[in-house]
């Protein structure tokens, strides 16, 4: 296997209005591509796909021949919607070639997942609080006959939770169920998924509730299939769930803070990732500007805090664990950089590698 992998970074290319009321001036040029040396951790720029509006979050097709990007904005084709773009991906050069684009039916899509079968893509529309499902044709293009679900409700935060805000889509190991954390209603919505038809329906147990004001954001499944972990944006916590794969239900086991006990500033959570072996869990803190590190109990699935590491930048919006389980790549949105850390296999710690590289307004990083 080659020691080199391609890394794709989604960016903001124009101003974006967040739910906090903050306006961020996007500086990105599109989807930035880097060559990643998995022996040294070095990154080298090697490509750029321009002319793509706010390609903030990315997903790679299991065939490695296609890449999908949400286009995060509030109007598309004259209506309140945004879009998702499909690209052909050359696995030898990392070059992206535009295929087609489809509406998501909702505004400001912030996350998407492609099924392992490659049959469909599921998109979370943040501002409008909805789920969009689109079929993927054999040539990688996006089809029309999918599905759409509008969330309803609110919660206790008078600024951030006056309505639904779907924040991510995560599939279970067998892809029977889709989980959509909704920050605005303090629930993880649960859907039965028919990937071949690009259809969803509400599960018999339709949601898992979290603590009022928590603001659920991202969920990851344990590779063993028995546990799941949810990072909550507003109250900076991590929740461990016991997962019933037959019923598609989540049962809370434990909730821990993502911040040090002595931290008194303002901070919110963003990304959560698990190592391929299922022994370590990482989450990002924006404000404290750190990654929190937990050890996962292999039998019970509970978490033990190991510590925190500085993200080497401001507002660590997203990060990824590379497929080898040796590296973590962090996109620091507000300081315009990408930082690389080597995972210390003896204790789960993160060791900074080289100097962070400049990437304008990075939002999402994916390793091919």
C-alpha cells in the first residue's frame, strides 16, 4: 500500500450566517486537495477545485471514484433550499470533475453521509431542520426520486433552539438505521433506512432524547456495533449510549464534560471521531480550542477521560482520524490552518507533527 493518501478539505468560499448570529467571511477557493505522507505526517498541496459555492462538508463514495459536497447556503434555483454537488474523483491524481448538482430541499446543509452500498446519500439541513435523501446513480450522479423529512419542535435555549436544526446523519454498522442529531430539539431522530430505494421512515422508537439545552451535534457508532457516542454542542458534553441494533434504539449510559474542570470561558463542541480499533474517542472544543481524549472500555463502552490537547489553531470545526488509526488531521476554521497529530499508540495522546499548514476557512477534512 502506498504511503501517500489524498486529503480533501471543504471550505467556506463566501459569507455564511451561523445560528449564533455570527457572520463568517469565507476565504476558501473551493475544495482544496493535499498529498498526505502517512509515514512523516507531511501535507503538500496538489490540487484545487474552484467555482464551488461553500463546499463545507464532504463525503467520499465507497468506490473511491466519487466525492459529494454540500453547498451551504439559503437559496437555490429561486427557492429556500441549498444543494449537494457530485464529482468524479480520480484516485490516482486526486482531481475532481463536476458531474451534477441537486437541491436538498432545506437551507444550510452542514453534513452528509454516503451508504456503504453507494446507493444513496443522506444530508442534514441545519437551518431549516430537515433530512434529505437522494439516490446515487451507477455513474455517480445524483438522482431525483429520494426522500425528505421535516423536523418539528424546539427546546429551552431562547437563541439557538427556537426550532429544529438537524446537524448530522450517521448510519449504524448494518445501515438499517439512520440517526440525525437535532441541536434545536434536543433529540437524536431515528429512521429506518431503505438504501436501495433512498427512502426513510420513522423508527418504532422515533428518537433518543438528551438533556434539555444540550444541543446534540454529531454521533459516531462504535465499530463493534454495540455502542454510540454523541457530542453535544451547547453544553459541551459527550454522551455514551448502549445501542440495540435490532430495535435501532439508543440508551444513555454516561455523560461527561468535554472541558477541563478549571475552564471558565465560552466554548462549544463540534466534531467527534473514534479510532478504527474502537479504543479511543476524540471530540473538539471551539473556544477552549482543544481536542478532548477518552479511552473506551471494551466491555461496557463507557468513557474515561485521558486529557486534552491544544488544536494548534482557533475553532477546530472538524477533524478526522486517518484509516490507519495513526494520525488525526484538524481543520481550525477561524485561524485558517490544518494541523496534523500523530496518535501515541501507548496512551492515546496526540503528538503535534510539523507546522500547521495554511488552508483558508477550512470546515471539513476527508482522507481518501
